[in-house]
């Protein structure tokens, strides 16, 4: 019963059932704890479950310890993971796969994942398709992929479809889409839906939307049934082209098979699709339909709100984007994230909503305790600069208490505004900052020279041109082509 509830993602009900089991003095087994641990992501509950494992003397059971590693991985409790792993007396391939997967999924621990793999070899535990699949899926470079591929070929695990699918995804992720496609065509004896999703997604991420749609047509032709992931990818392909007719066909398929109310991701992608195809009112319609409750589940999630806010921003509907943000925060239950503020600040920037933009930025920092990134600073600087508040924009960029600005994107935005508003004083300061990292970029010199010239400061403009000659910075000549019929 507990395992069944967990499989249905009714985790709270599973815990209630376990509590009832204890109340009637039924002894839990290792399988009981394996089921509970696989669904737990709350650190406090995880510690309680693990203490019961020890109480019942099951801590030496390898399968239970493996489940504990998975549980603590969900809780991101690194110390607990290592403690459990180190105490396993008889580590099997699942034990090693669990620790390797955890290392591989962390941002800066891929090297530790490789070291764990080597330690696994020393203990004479042989890898399986999940070992190599995990390493491939989380590779940090093409060199990593090549290394793991050689292991897969030598061990024969390349024939396992899980490894092949991970290889296609990894090659695509690093821009090796042609190699991924050749492997897909020439080396895979069998393909499943995950295979097709991987190669179609690879086309999408590598700027090949037409090829991706052709592959989707081929998938449908051989009788495979696409899932929500497939359809989301294909809708993104339609948005990239953009192709409204193809998008409408996919939308029809989703409605025909009753998938719309099952997966929020499909509605979210449809909102983005219709926005990029220029039919904002259809985006709004999809968004409105997603308020309907189906099977006790509200379809809207944070991505839904972000998609709608971004759609308004793309169409220059700044006030509508702000109202959508306010509806989101007033509805309760869903808090805005970084992407939300990127969308609404961008909308304020394009619409010239200075007051709203400043309020949104302050709300992000003070109300939601979100650390602004470069994209947020770019928007707020653009908002202030477009309104002519260049000194305020300069002060905002120089404020180091909120975020360290390393990228030049924000400074370039401010520099362009100096040119637009003829602010030579600030333009000189920003140019100096940009030249610290882009000393050979002729665009900095040319723009500063033009700023001085527009302000009537001809001597300063000439001095900048002389600096270009002294440092041998060369502006590439422009050219135009005229095609005659």
C-alpha cells in the first residue's frame, strides 16, 4: 500500500499510512523504508525515517542504505550522503551509481564523480548503463564525453539504449549535433521515445528547427506516440521558426488526446508559441483557460505566469505585464522568481515605466530577497537611462552591496544611453571602465569620440581618435551590398 501511494506521488498519504502501520504495531521491513525514502525530500522527515531504520537494525541492509543516499540527495545533505555511503559494508553497483550521480549533478564536482568511478573499478564493481548514462548526462565538456564514450565502447555498454540516449543528449549539448545525428542514424539498432526526444531537442537547441520538425514527422510516421516532453519540444521548434500553422496542429493534437489539463508545461509552451507568432490574444486565451481546476489541480505554476508576463513584454504591453505580476502575487501560493522579474523589468523598460520598474526592482531585493543578476541590472539601468536619469543609473551600477557586476553588458547599456542623451562626463567614465577589459575594442573609442563630437567637444573627440592610432586599434570598415534584379 505504501509503495502504491508513493508510485502515485501521494507522499503525504504514504507517511500517514506508515504512521498507522506503527500505531498497530506492525514491523516495517527494508522494502517499507526503501519506498518511503525514495519519495522523501524534507530534511527533517528524512532524519526521522533514517533514525527508525537504525532503531529497527536495518542500517546494514545495502538496499536500504542505497535508498538513504537517494533520499539525502533529494535533501541535498552532502554530509549525510557521505556518512551513509562510507558505512555500507557491501557496496553494489546501485550504491556506486547513487554517489556518482550525486557528484555528477553538482556544479563543480564532476571530477569527484570520475574519482568515485575509478574507486568503483578498484573495488571490482563493474559499471552498468546507469553509471555511464549519469556521467554522460552531466559531462562538463566534449573531452569528458569522449572519455566516457571510450569506456562505453570498450565495455560494450554503448549498445545499451540508456547510454546511447545520454550520448546523443551530451553531444547535442556541446554543439556536436552532426555527430549526434550520425550516431542516431548509423549506430542505434533500436530507438525508443527518449531517443527521439533527445535528437529532436538537440535540433532545437542547435538552431535547426526545420530538421527537428522533420524528425517529429518521422516519429509520428513509425507509430510512436509522443509524450508531453516531445510535444513541448516541438512547440518550441514551432515558436523558433515561427510557424503558427504547425503550432496549431500540435495544439489540436494536445486537445484531441486530453493532454492539456494533464501537463502545465504544454500550456506554458503554447503561451510562448502564440506570443512569438504574433497572436498575443491567443496567449491570453490559453492563460485564461489554465485557471480551470481539473482533478483538484490548478494548472498555473510560476512558469505559466512568467510566460504570460514575458509575452506581454515582447509585445510592448508594459502595463499589462505589471498587472499580470500583481495578479500573480495577489493570488497567493506562487512566489515570483528571477525569471519573473526579468520579464516584468523588461516590460517596464520597453514601455518606459520608470516608477513601476524601480518599484519592481526594490520589491525583488527587499520583499522577495532575490539577488539581482546582470539581466536585472541591464533592465533597471535601461529604464533609468531611457528616462534620462543617467546619474541614478550610474549609482545603481556602482552599488556593490547587491551584486558584483563583472559582465560588461550593463556598462554597455549605460554607455549607449550616454550617447543617446549626450552625457559626455558620464560617457568618459563608462568608457574608462569598459577599456579595462576591452582595450582593443574599437567600438568603445568610436562611441566615445562621437559622444564628444555631439557635445561640441571637438578637441576631446580628436584626442580619442589619436589614442586609437597610438594603440593601433583599427575600426573595421563598413560595407553594403546592393542586389540588382
